[in-house]
C-alpha cells in the first residue's frame, strides 16, 4: 500500500477516537465479514483474534502460525478501503524483537492499528508482569515511527479476567497497568470484562487515553450509556462470529433432523448481494 494512503487512514482512525462520540467496531474474522461490516457502515475494520483463529481451524490463544495469520490479515486489507486494526494478541512473539518482525509485516499490508494484550501467564491465574507489554509497545512504536505511520496502539489488560477477592485492588491495578502502557506509547486502553457502569465511568475519567469496552455478551449497557460514561470505543469482539456459528448450527440441525430450511431461508443474502460485496475488488 502507498504510504500516503496508509498515513491518511491512520489519521482518520485516530480521529474516530476523538471528541465525544463512540467508535463502534463489529469485529471481522475474514475478508467477507470485513466487507460486510464495511458495507453496513462501519468507518473502520477491526479483527477478532478468536474469530480469525476459529475460521482457520484453531482454538484461540496464538495457535495460528505467523504465516497464516499475516495471510488472513492480507485478505482483509485487500478487500476494504476503511482503516484496518488488527488484534495481535500478545504480539506473536516472546521478545520485542520478535513482535517487531510481525509488526513490520502488518504495516506493509497497510494496517493502521493494533490491539496487544498482557494476558495471563500460561498454566496459572496470574497476569503477565506489565513490563513485558510495555517493552513490546515501545518496540512497536519505534517500528511504526520508522515506517512513518501514526499507528494506533490499543493496549489491552486482562485484569478483569483473573479471579479476585478484592475488586478495589483489581480496579487500581487496571489503572496502574493502563497508565504504564500509555507511558510506553499506547493510544488507547482496552479492558474486556469491565461491565459495571460505575467502574466504567471512574476508569474513563482516570485514564489519559480513550477507554475501549468489550460488548460481545449480553447485559452490557447500550452504546449511548457507555458514551455518557466516557467510553470512546466499543468492540463486539468474537460475539458476531459466535452468533453466526450458532445460526449455522441451527440451520444444520433443522435440515438434518427435520428436513426443512426455515432457519436458512428466513433472512439470507442473495448470491447477487454476496457477489456485490466484492464488485470493486
């Protein structure tokens, strides 16, 4: 991709996080879902790492090879004109140098944003020390600056996925980690699992960068309430793909057991509509 186009998309992606509005991202898992969401009006395309893994035949958690992952991202970047942000989990590398290799490949595709997480230490219920992620963020920022791209780094912390008997300490650790990630170069903070509107409001006020909330499950406040609470980005994550899988299972179950097709034909796209997704490809 031409750097000027990539730079324009990067600036546009940053603007989508500014002001009092909320950037709502219906996360894509492959090329067709990305085009479908872009056509539906999404101003940017973000990927779901879990959805991409499932679509490629792997479980979630960096089980996909780097080659397959980059190729999947390339297909998405090929078919959309909107800014693309990619969930790279922990960076597909143990060291900042390894993560930098992945980042260079994604920048070559035209990617203008990433999600990168701290996560839980394998085999435990303890979070990875925050300095591991700060070092990766710093390395990614350096790679992006070298390429001349104002990459949007969204730093995710999994503090709300770890069991705790002290919610106050969890909240404080989340804010502490988030500020460390921002200091290292993060442009936004993603806290999946955070669901209390009171805590969301306090955290949005406490953080120096836009707060991203995960809304891929039932029970979370609607977007307007999250906006009033100070949230600037809402991600559906793997929720849309999970819903699509449930529908596919219903179609299969109905046809195999009842011999009817209602679940499939009730609201399906025509072949013409599906082809039109790629009419400019």
